[in-house]
């Protein structure tokens, strides 16, 4: 029996290089379709090989164009590359316009590239709730590097850290003075700072400010973020950017930080999975169980307080499990 | 996973302009209307080849494709997109079209499988309603 013979059909097709099967499985993951679970479980042990690189930063700084540049660079090195580009969903209609493919130029029919647009679907933090799982599918598909582009991020959008092993924070000249870079949030998560649009005036100053920030000290893991300048307009600096990313990836390996980081992320992931399940069970129990339902009447009548009611609900559901 | 299914996943639609044609205002207006109707619009814009359109349709697993053409090359480009879709086992993805397309051509395009052709003056409401009706349901 071949090693793939025991896989469920969709998983087998993905491992076999079927692009359409991969695309459909991604849709199933995005839609939380429980039918995809056997495939996801089967594919998990085939993951962990791809390097997942995040590009984040405010809107309009050139993230998609940088990804386009990196894509060409990595393909020239013979690496297979996946791109996941996240754009926001409308909080009003739920719809979205996913426009990152406009910037991506590639050879038609190149089997070494797979690009997928994702809508954030109400998830905050810069990525979609399922971006991590979609990365895993691209990993199982056999891609070497996965470039993840976040939505245009604000100061608190740092969830790319849960997805990528190296995070590049992309900035442009004139975004603010050096005090901005001291603030918490986005600037804290950078493994690499990239000042893009270096063809514009002020890029040197921005890079200098960031270099000063970096010189204030290494991050808690002992890494001092690199500062690079790029221009996708002139095509300069992309090789330097990739070298900086690569240096951080090597740092993770030499310090055993890749394994430790993944361990922490996976711990959070399984806790989140359990939390979701327990949350659903609790809600269902409240709806169904007449005794528990009376708790709500008691709360409204002020005969019981929310903390006591929560205790009661928790004990009740746990007792049944 | 193990999460409850959301009631109705959004329709994913690809909006593309095949060929050499510099006018994308119409395609953008339609993209925005479909967004406002709750769809996820993968907008690839200008100067797409039929091959790149079909590559995008595969990777994005779209339920619907909208092609726009104002250059007059629709009779050359649209059938090529349809044929390529069939060749790549995507024959079940419905395609609609918009642009400056004479009635006679519109009839011919519908005959070969374009599901709807929208000319100047079509209301956005009509486009949205039709798009919803013809979109492939998530299997």
C-alpha cells in the first residue's frame, strides 16, 4: 500500500498536487465545513516543513508589491511559493473586494506557485480566523515558502505572530516621528522592518529612526530586528529583504526557538478549539435544560448573581461530560 | 475544526477584464455592487489572459466569473475563457459578461454558454440578482 492510499480522497488529491482539490479544501476550511475535518486531520502530519513569512503594515505601504517581488526572487531560486493575501470583509454587508492578485505577476501555468485571497470575515487582528489552517494546507501541498499578507493593519493588529514564524513590518517614509516606533503593538512584533518606497524622499530618515529603535535593545528572545529599505518601483532591496528574513529563520533554528514557538502556538490553538466547543455546549445547555433556564429568570429577578449562575452552569455541564 | 457550519457561506466571484482594454470603471462598479450584496469579489482587473483568468478561478475556487470587455474583442476572448474552463474541469462555474456587446454577439455568446450578458444601462440590482441566481452553490 502506498503511503497516500490511506488518506481521505481530498487529502490524497492535495498531496498528489491537485490544485483544484486544494482550492476546494481551502474553501471548506474557510466555511468551517465539518466534512473537511478527516482531510485536515490526515494532512496535519504532512505539515511543518514550509517557512511561513508574514508581511504586515498599514494599508498602501506596498505589501502586495513586495510579495510580488519576493515571489519572483524565490521562484528564481527554485523554491515553491504559496501566497495568502487577506483583505477585510465589510462589517455592513459581509462582502469584500479581494484585490491583491492585481499586483501579482506570474508565469501562467506555473505549478510552483499557489495564490489564494482570503476575506477576514469579521475576524480582527489582521488575518482571518482560518488563515493558520489554510497555511497548513499549502504546507501539506508541498510549498516551501508561504507568504502571508495581512489586511492593512493598525497598531494592535498583531495576530500574524500566531501564523508566521517571521513577521516583516512594512512601513513607508513620513508615517510619524521616532516616538511612534516606541509604542506598543505593531512595532513590537517585527522580526524585520522594511521601509518600502525608498525611492521617495524621507526613506533614509525613517530607516534611521527604526535603526535607533532597534539599537535600544534586542527583543525578549534575543533577536535584534533587521531594518531594510526596498523599492518595488525600482526593484531594489528585495534580495536584502529576503536575506534578513532568512537570517531570522536561521536564528529560530539555532536557538531552538522554532520548536518552542510552535509549541506555544499549538497550545493556544488547542485551547481555542476546546473553548469553542465548551462555549457551544454551554450555550446549548442553557437553551435546553429547564433547570438551567430558570437561572436566567433568577438573574433577571436578582435572586442569584451572575458569578453564582456561571458556577452552577459550569459545574452542571462539566458533571455531564 | 469541529465548529458549527455558518448558515450560508459567501458567494465567491472573480471579476476580470481579458485582453487589452484600459477601461475598468464598469468592472469596478460591478465589483463594489457585488461586495455590497455580501459576496467575496476577487478582483483581478485589467489585461488578463484567458489562461490567467482560469488559473485564478481554480486557485480561488470561485462560484461565478464575471468578464468585462469594452474593446470589441469579446468574440475572440470570451469563448477562449469558456473552452479553457471546460478543459480544466471548471465547466460548471457559471460565467456572465458585461461591456459593449452588440445584441447579435450577446445571443451568440449565450448560445456557447455565457449565462448572462449585461450591456450599458443595466441596473446594478439586475446584475446582483442574476449573479446570485446563477452562482454555483457550494457543493
